[in-house]
C-alpha cells in the first residue's frame, strides 16, 4: 500500500504541519481505542522519547480522543530491543524505534533506517514517500504482521565519543565501539568490535571502559546523556548515520480494526512527527554544540580523510553483500541505489553547491 495514495484516497481534512495543535474534523463514534506504544528510548528522552510522546498526543488530538495512546519507555513494559516482537505479538499496538535494530529479522530492514555514506534526511524522505521505498518497507513488515511508517529523523549525526584520538585507520583496530546497524559492520571490517547497546546503558559502559567509544545521535542528545563526562574527543561527521529515519511500528491487526478515518489519522500523525523531529534537531543541535564546546571544553576532531576513504570503501562492500542475500534485498538495494544516484546529482548542484557558496562569505 503506497502511503501517498492512501492519504489522498482517505478524504481526510487538511493538516496544519508544525508543532502546534493539528485540527481535523471527524465524525465522533462511541468506540474508543486504547493503545500502548513501546519504545526503544529512555522515557521522555529529549528528541527521541519526546518525539514518541508527541506522536501519541497528536493521534489523540487528531482523533478527538477516539484513539488514546499510552507511551512506555524502554524497560517499562519491554526491553528496548524487544519492541519489534512486542508489537508483532500484540503486547502493544504500536512501537517507536529504528529499523536497523531488527536486522536479525531481515538484513534488508537496515535500508529503511540509514546507510553509511548514503542518503540525507531530505533524500530519504524523497525515496520513502515518492521513490518506492515505503512500498518495500511495508512489504517486508507485512511478513511479521506489522505496518511501518516514518516517524522522525535526526538528520546527519555526529561521529562519536572517543577516549583516544583517531589519527589513522590503524587506530580503529581492536576498538570496542557502540555502533549499530550497517555502521557496526563497517567498523568490524576495519578491525574494530561493534557493540549494540540501548541508549540508557551508554554512559555507564563508556565510563567503566566496557566500551572504548560510542556514537549516539548528536549534540542535543549527547549533552542530555552527559557523554562528555566519559570521553574526551568528539568526532565528526557521522558517516554511519547521515540521516536516520525513525519508525512507528503498528500491529497490523490493530490497525485494520480501526475505521478508515482513524487509519488515516494514525498515518498522517506519523508523517507530521517525521517532519517535526528533523526541525527540532536542526534547532537544538547548534545550541547544544556550543554548550559542549564553551562550557564543557569538549575537544572536536574531524575524522581524517584516510579513515573516511577506507570506511567508505568498506561500506560499499558491506552494502553490496547484503544486497545479494536474497531477491527482496536486491530489489530494495536497486531502488535505493537508483534514487541515491539521481539525488546526488541534484544535491551536488543545490545544497552542496549552495553551502560551499555560503561559506565563502
């Protein structure tokens, strides 16, 4: 089911995109649907957790209270990495997380979150909504009785926190780093050891030496976790997550039990939050970065070109191998690659060219 076509056919009143209340007229019914949403994030965590809260509130507002969604942070109802199964099994009607956490279900799921050296947030939205990406995503999750929807994006992330400087490729050897998804596999190929930990465990693991380094999101979230207290060097850019799509996971049976207007409301609310979260990170990250540098004395470091070139080559190997796993993965990758190539041609003439021009002043 192509989401754009679904929205158009649903006949829903127009939405006012933004952080304020979104008004919509619906015919009230006697039935009230009470849903649970489980998330991979700590309860009320800035940006990610509050994004899930905003989605739940928006669904309630837009439905006139006909759907009431209660949000549970990681470990409140289920552990962070059991969200997918909990929604598939009906323990909760909805989840909020990121598709790369579920690569054990199907490795192609990672294409629907982020790809190292791949699409930015704007390009990903183009592929998902208008390039066929969401159709493939829906096809994959239907195997598990789920309906996916983009529900947030962090934009380009930071490269991570390290307790030693990365001067060359040799410094990655033996490095124990929290880094999920395809980025973790790239690090492994470079000689490091990827570790997948939920966000709530990062500070303790880094401070105790269980891991040598960690990526999380960016200044806004990293400041909130106090990661600057546990590591000295802050690297950029986030080659591994250039525009990470977060997801709403919806139990298909629960979704299909809703009348058509409420189905539309749920999906439209996801789209609003998908756009809103990126706007929030664009606003919050610069302020948090200044705090990290000026108040906490964080040492900023760019990844050396030698390291980025090596990681880029390894990334192409990793992604190509996953694409050859099965017929479905090949189709997804072919679609992703085609859209990325055409998006790069335009981005180089638009955003990249403009940013270079702006920085000349």
